[in-house]
């Protein structure tokens, strides 16, 4: 295993904290560059050289050829860290094993399904300039369906993990989204096995430390208070809407 020279470009989001939690679980040294999305830092030229898509998280490292490598998309970063820096399989399973492929199933389930659907539920429930009932129902209900799939799967898990007998990137990729379920209008009480899993994973020191990078992870406290939640949504709505306008004018 080569020496890491990792810089994580991130913000306090469900996708952002995936990577810091994985790094902490692996015990790897890393530097953090906080990206202020309210100021469109992720659209600046220097960042676009790292991630042409202008999104967080992103990661840079020194590759085996001595040159910098840029990794973006949270699922890709998790796979990179597992394949390059996890020879003891702390958060992964041996390549070619049954569990290796099962981890990929759930990694893509989250990155292509649960994350995007819950993200759209967030948008229509919290950030849209007007309440569009169809949009809210479409994405909240689809998110709930996906939570039901995960809940049924966890009900059958003998270990309490999504795959195999220990934590993996399959668990890490889901955790931040599940912790924020209430923000999307999803009642976690409907999914007892998911709730129990989320609480159990949260007790791990690596998860606890990593979730507070680059700033405190307070979404679970936020969603307990409707007035505070509504104020936070209103404060965020303005720059979300401005970002959409800027994106409409941009080729990036």
C-alpha cells in the first residue's frame, strides 16, 4: 500500500461525509478543503480542474506514477479508497468474493437510486420556490419505497450490516442519507430495521468523527424543531435557486 497524500474537497452534505467517514474508518491521514457551495466555490476554475462536474465531494492523491490523480463522484471515491488503501478489508471485501459484488449492488442502489430520489424529495419539499404537490409526492413516495427495500433487506441480515459480517462502503454510502431522512419528509419510524442499523453504525468512532467533517453534522437535531428546520430551509433556498439560475446560463 502506497503512502496517501489525500486532500478531500467537501461540504457538510450526505455525500460529503461519506468520504470523511470512510477515511476515518480506514485510519488514513488526509487534509480537508471546505467548499462553500453558497458562494459557488465548486464552480471556480481551480476546482473544475479537479471535478469538471463542479460538485462535491472530490479527492486528490498522489498516484503510483508520482502524479496527482483526481477522483470525483462519491461512489467512485469510496471504491478508490477501498481498492487502494484497504488491504485488510476494514470497509470492503476481497475482490472477486461474493460479498465484493454484493457491496457493489448496494453502492449503486444508493448512488443511482436512494440518493437521487431523496435529493429530489429534499428539493421539492424544502427548496422549490412554490409547493408542487406532484413533485413532492413523486419523490417522497419513491424514496419511501427504496427505504422499504433496504428495510426488508436489513431484516434478513444476520450481522446487522448491509453486506457480510462487518461494516463496508455499502453501509457508509447510505448512512448520511438515512440520518437525514426526516429532512426529506420520510418518517424513519416506518422502517425499524433501517432505524436500528443507522443508530448502530452511528456508534462507531470512525463514523462519529468523520460525520463532523468539515463542520458539525447537526441534521438530526435540526429536524426535531420545525421552526428551526423551516428557517434553515428558507436560508438555503435562496442560494439553491440562484445556483439553478447560474447553471442554466452555464455550460458546466
